[in-house]
């Protein structure tokens, strides 16, 4: 089911003219891409920071760029309309609104959508200050749409927390890492990942043969990969669907002189090799709501990508019954360790 705020933007396409830029993040999952591609007469272009969304848009015929909302290759003052469903991350929303003020022609319109709890009314106010406009978002059911017209282009930009650039995070002294807003848990070492690494040495030592190849499935900024490299794994591959994560992971590999390969893909969708071991701290839940379809996607990918005598190691919250689902894919499922919050599940054939 698609996001209702995104659907409001798709409906806007039917009446737009000129040159339109669509900015799509994870909220655009499940959208009817044929409607995005063919509704109305506006010339359209899409930028997404999610690999699977960029791929779906491209396959539907929408000219698309997969970037971490890097608009540097687009011509300033060249768009009549910019469409954006506000992000959960304030820095992302401010960065996009700032970029829209540069990319829109004089008289061009930024169309924002979202729920009240997303801060859409606040973002509308900030955009109005930047664009020298006065407007209020229109309520449509439980959602809002705002049309902000660009009357000026020399106002003070919103504070986007230097969104475009990587910055150091607090981590192990022997592993200086960089990250940025837009990556899950971007400014810290995730507790689940730290728990996995605490037990990684024993896990690797228990394998019949020392693993030669390792896949970090859903790598984020690459903490698991970098820690595995410190424990002697030589051939490391890391994959994620988030453009910011891929950028940060590649930068961390380079800084730590790790000869790793970073691959864009949705749960390893662009990888055909098989690996001795797979490490994964998956995004299976929001609060206590477990994403069942996502769980199946990661387990199915692990089965496809794991070598015949390989082993996968997942870290999940204790309340997630990963073992039950995993038995649909793997004959051997075992809990290796448990803390007050997390457990480690080993999968093998």
C-alpha cells in the first residue's frame, strides 16, 4: 500500500505543465509508477536515494537518478515544479527545500505533502520564509499539501546540518568511522551491531574452514564490514539500498584501507556471487511492529547468496521470532547468544 501523502503528489502530476522534478525517498514504496510516468503532460525527472525506487521509476520510463539527493548536475532555475513528500529526517527536508529554492525558476512552485506529525506545516512555514511567499497547507483528510511559490532566491538557507557531507562519529578508537544524516542510526554504533561484533570472533572460529568471503547485507555505513576486516576476513562485499549508506561505507573502506566492494541493491538484489558468511543487522521492525515481508526478503536473499557450507549470522531484537521464519529457508537455525535486548541467530544448510 502506498503512502497517502505520496498519492496526493501523484495526483498533482495530472495538472502540471513545464519541467517537473520529483524527489522520492522510502515513502514512495508501493506507488503506481505508470501513473507517475504518464499522468499529465509535464516533462518529469526523478531523483531518489533508494535503489529499488530509482529502479522501478526508471523501468516505468521516468528519467531517474539514484543519488543521495545530490542535485549538483541539475541546472539551477530550470524547473517549474518540485514535488517532495517531507522526510522523517529534518536535515533531509531542509536540504531538499534549500535545493528547490535553487532549482526552481522564479515563479516556480514547491509542492510539499505529509502528515501533521511529519512536520509538514512547520516545513511549509520555513519554505515560505525562504521563498518569500505566504501560504498555508491545505488539509486533505488526515494529510496536507502546500504549494509554495518562489518569489525570491537570495534568502537565508535553512539549517540542513551540512547534509551533503560525511562527518566523524563516536566509535572505537582504532576504527575512525564517518557517517551522515539519512542513514539509519547514522551518528552512533548500533547496539545490535556492537553485540554481533562482540561474538564475531567466536562465530568465525567455529566455522569448519576460515571464511574467505563475507557479505554485509544491509551494510549501512559499514561498521560490520570494517569490524570483520579487523578480524582477518579478506574479501568483503557490502550492499545497501540507501545512497547515503553506500557513500559512507565506501569512504570508510578507503579510510581504513579495506579492499572491499560496495554494491547498490535491494537486499542483495544485484549480487549473484555466493559467500562463505553473511552478516546482517536487518531493519525488520519499527517499534514493536515487525515488517514480515522484509523479513522474508532478507532470509530469501541469504539463502540465495550463502555458499553451500557457509553460515549467516543475524542480530535481531529478542521479541522478533526470526527462528520461526528462518526454518522455512534454512534446515539449521540456532541461537548463538542473547543479551537483555538482542539475540544472534545462525543460519546454515
